[in-house]
C-alpha cells in the first residue's frame, strides 16, 4: 500500500508538471501565430501577465498556508490524544484493582485502534476502527463513571482525562474529513494553467523564449500545487502527519 501511495503521488506530480508544460507550449505557439498576423502591444501584454501571475501567487500563498495549518493541527491532535490517553492511564491508579486492570487493558486496545485508524488505507478499515474506538470508549466510560459515583471526591480528578480522550476522538475524525474544497482546487489548477499559458504566449509574441527558465517556472508551480494537495491528505500522501507520539505511547502502555 505504501508503494501504491507513492506511485499515485508521483503520477499526480507528473500530471501537474506535464499539464503546465503543455499549457506553456500551447501559449507559446498561439503567441507565435498572433505575432505573424499582427503586432501585440507589449505594455498591455506585460500588464495582463503581471496581473495573472500576481493572482496566482496570492491563491497559491493562501492555499499553502491553509493546507499547512490543517496539517499542523492534525499533528497537534495526535500529540494531544496521546497525552490524554497517557494521563488516563496514570489516573487508573485511583481505581480499584479489578477496575484498574480492566481499564488499562481497554486503553491498550484503544491505543492500538487509534494507530489502525491512522494507517487505514480504505474507508472500510477506517470506519471499522472508528466504530471499535467508540465501543471501547463506552466500555471505559461506564467503568470510570461507576467508580466515580462511589468516590465522589475523586470524580473531578478521575473523569477529565477520559472525557478529553472521547472529545479528541471526535476532533480527529472531523479533522480527517476536513479538506480543501474541490472548487478551490479547480480554481487553483485553472489559474495555474492560464498563468503559465500567458507566460508562453508572451514569449511567442516576442518570437523567442528561454526554455530553461520557462520549464523551471512550470516545475515550481507544479511542485507547489502538489505540496498543497499532499498536505491536505496527511494519511495517504508522502507528507504524512507524525504518528510517533501514539506509537511511543503504545510501547509504554505495559501491564502493571
């Protein structure tokens, strides 16, 4: 599955670069045709090119910042959830021996399911991990809530980490489905094609072009588009959210 994900991401990058290169070439050839038919005012063309490239830079900048922000938030949620589970594990010391053993067994199972949720490669596996996590939450909460009823003075210490554990599950599920709107992605692609095509058109009107620089421009724009798309899918892309806090926690949750 990792190899499949890498192939898909490589194909995406190649398609983006190939599409922009094609737009560049099409713009150049169209510019050459216009040049043969009549002269194009250079000042007007430069103004339009600058406006289109400026709009593209603005869209790419905001989109990259938003995608990076969502990526960072997902990383923070994983760390917060690992901390919440670790705190809940320690608070189990307040429970009776039987309850402590049972809750800790459930927490180990719960942590394993959170790792499975992150590594899920399809929707079916993901939904199964979510359902199993919620079932474990219900069992854990039932035990600690009943224990808190018998020790009301400990309720304020015992319950908060388990409540936070449940809340963070909902936050992570919501964050996993929070992506850039499809219309915005299409707008970015369209603006990129038009901008690169306008650059090629300008070179065509001028009658000459710098292949190295124009190819570098297409490559850089394609790379930024790829990064934005990959940032927005941190479980399936090459730029992945950091699961290490949960993996470290899983190693540390040993029977006591």
